[in-house]
């Protein structure tokens, strides 16, 4: 979307796509089964979608970003259909069919069966063929480069196939690399999503917000050692009436959200499933069961063909029997601080999608994710077309280039050291146990100490000298970024002494608006430590109700005063 919009607005631009995998055929959007939230029906409204988004995000959202998402979503759906060529499901009246998703008061999710993401990505890729941007596939960005004035100058990058390192100079850089949920033992995203963009921005000195907010999707497959473990069975199953059972055959959501049951928001359902498992009511493999077979096999196969096929790959039949699932790390609500035009504090640097924070607050609604990617991707392209002609190519700081290259090549030059694959496994366990679905101070401190140990081990990793297609080397670079993001996440989670959305502290189990209607910002200190500051949520359009704090309470806590630095 960024490329299409930038090229349309300024056809003379020289555009390069740098993709860690195959351009347009890797990443997470192709995996999206569910859909795209947009207000299309006259019975729906922007205000209702906005309310659902804020209530889902527990009012931690940047309200201007959320309002931008909701207002642009219908326009983007129209563009995807009429200009990009996407085919979404339609009813007999010819109108786009919208389905129910959890946490929403209206059925507003646009979809193409349960293969919505691959439909959108395939058609977008088709459209890039007429623009012919320079495509650097299987090339990973290493670090952002700034000039002496602190403005963006380009990036260092590494060709995964050849091992060649290069500098790409650019007037504008748009970072959109996806999240870091793969740092958990059970995880949903594509393998290459290891928080690279957020880590690069953090190293470049940018502020990150809401890093403690990692969403766990409630319905990830359990498939033993298979890579399909953690793969999502999408929200539409629960929206269509799927039941959740524990090992005793009980529909346990009655205990946690008796009104909405299985259609509660992701954070509530994930936590409920986790508590069932930890209370000994889970399956022998440590899961619970989802069952939609009561709709009839033919109906399930028709409506959810992609998920039926996915389950059959592991020997389970979603259309005819319950399927074993577990909460799975899924989506990072936190990321780089941006404005409505995707601009950051660094001139020339734009950030969009899961690398950015603020849109979703403490929890993302299903269907708002691919909407965010396309809405803000389009906005980043529009803004890049304006900013690029105004800027000259800058000379990157040579010291930054040297430091980036030295850091990347160091594992090749060591003769012996730890295995990157073992350190990665240890990271996944540490995050799952200490900074997972349910957290407390003791577990977070333990996880923080473990991250420090693993960071020291990662700095000593040695890999085979051959730079070409060196999986151990790429794992090491992934690991460094994951550890960077993990530290910021844990530090933020330690500071937030309440439970809100995806962040649940068993030692502070209540949401506390009087003290914690604030968002946490993390940035890299001069000594490499994480610096934390607190900021009041700007309630520019809507206040929490009915249990939100009155204005005088907010004033008493001096939230409007701005920052309250927390030194570590």
C-alpha cells in the first residue's frame, strides 16, 4: 500500500523495497484468515467502531490514531476492491458481506472466506508489477543510519543468500517489518517476524510506547513439535458460534464472561483458557478444546476452508470434531511513537503497521490489524511522496555504518561460542513463563535477569564462517533484535502495576484508571539501559465510562503535567 500510494502521488520517485523474505509472499498478512473491520452499513457508525476500539484497548489508545484508522478503513476497502482488484465475499444483494468478530457491537468484518490476507496481499503484489519498484528480496535491514544532524540517511542491509553487506541511502525510510511475538514458546506469526524494525528504531534512539502490551490470541493450534503449533484459528470461529471446552467438557467461559461467553475479547478469552490450563482442567498436552462441529461439517467446510485444511495437516478435523488449542503470542500493540501521518521524531523516518504503537492501546480487536496495515501503509506512502522531494540525500555517519557492520559480522569471526538456536529456545521459555499471559513482579524480575544472561550469551555466539545462506548467522541476528525488544517489554511490564487489556498482573489484578490511565514510553539511554517515562493518555475524543475516573482525580494525580520519569 505504501509503494502504490507513493508511486501514484509522485511517479518520479525511485522506490526500493527491502524484504527479509520473498517480496509480497512472506510475512504475516498472507496468513490473515479473519478479515478487515470497516464501517460500511448505514446501521453501523464511526462512533460505534471507535467505541469498540477504545473499549477493547481499555482507553490506552492514541485516540487520534484510532479515529484515523476507523475513518480511513471504508475508503481503503473501496480502494482494495475497485483499484487493487480484491474480491471480498458478497451477499445475494450484491453488497459486501460482513461477519461477526469478538469484542464488536456490530458485524463489520469484511472477508474473503477465511483467506482474507492472501487475497489482499496477492492483489497488492499484482499491482506493484506495473510500478516496478526495485525489489531486494531475502535482504534484511540491519540498522537505520542517521546523518550528523540526526536525520535519516538510509540503512545498512545484508543479503541473506550471499552474505554481502551494503548501505542503502534514502531520502525517506518507511519501517514496516512486523512484530516480535516469535520470542514466545507458542507463537502465531511468520518465522521471520523477530521485531527487527522496533529494535532498529530503539537502537536509533526513538521512543517506544505500550511495549508491555503483547496480545495472546486465544485459539492457537497445538501440534507438538510441528511448526504449526501456535498457528491461529481465527476469530470468525468464535463469532460464528464455536464453543470452548476444558478437559472436563465444561464451557468454561461461563466463569469468566457469562454475557459474551466465547465472543469476549481476545485478552479475556486467552486469560480464561490459561487459567483453566493452570488450574489442572486442561488437556494432557496443556490445552483446551474448540468445537464448531455443531454447525455441520458441510457448513464448516464451506465457511472455513482454510482452517479446515490447516487442522487436517496435523490430523484433526475441525468440521467434525473438537480441536486442541492454546493461547498463542500473536500481536504487539506496542511500538514506535508516530503521528497520524506515520511520522516519527526523526526527520525522514516513517513507521507503519505493527512496528508502530498507539492505535490499539492495551488490546487489538480482531479485524483491526490488517486494517491498520493497509490504512497506515497508504498514509505512509502519501507522506513519503510529500517528504522525499523536500529532502536531499544525506551522508550517513561513518561511525554508525562501521558499528552496524562490525556487530553483524562478529559471530562469523568467533571460533567457538554458544549455539544461537539454544539461546533462542531459552528466550522463548523465559518470556512464556515470566512475561506471558499472566504476570507478576517475581516472574518479571526473574525473566529480566534471564534476559540479561541470554544477552551476554548472545554476544559470544559463534557461527560457521560461510556467509552464504547461513541459518545460524541469521538466527543470531534475529536473536539480538528479539532480546532488545524483550528487555523493553519486560521493563514496561514491571512499571505498570495494574491489569489492563493484554497486560494482566496477578499481583495487581484490577484496572486502576485513577493512577494508570497513562501510557509507558521506553527509550534507549546513553549507557544502553532502558529509560522509562509515563505520559497521560490524551482523551481527545472520548472518556472511559461508566467506571472511568472523574476529571478531578486525574488532576489530583497530575496526569496532565506530562512525564514522570522512572529510573532503573
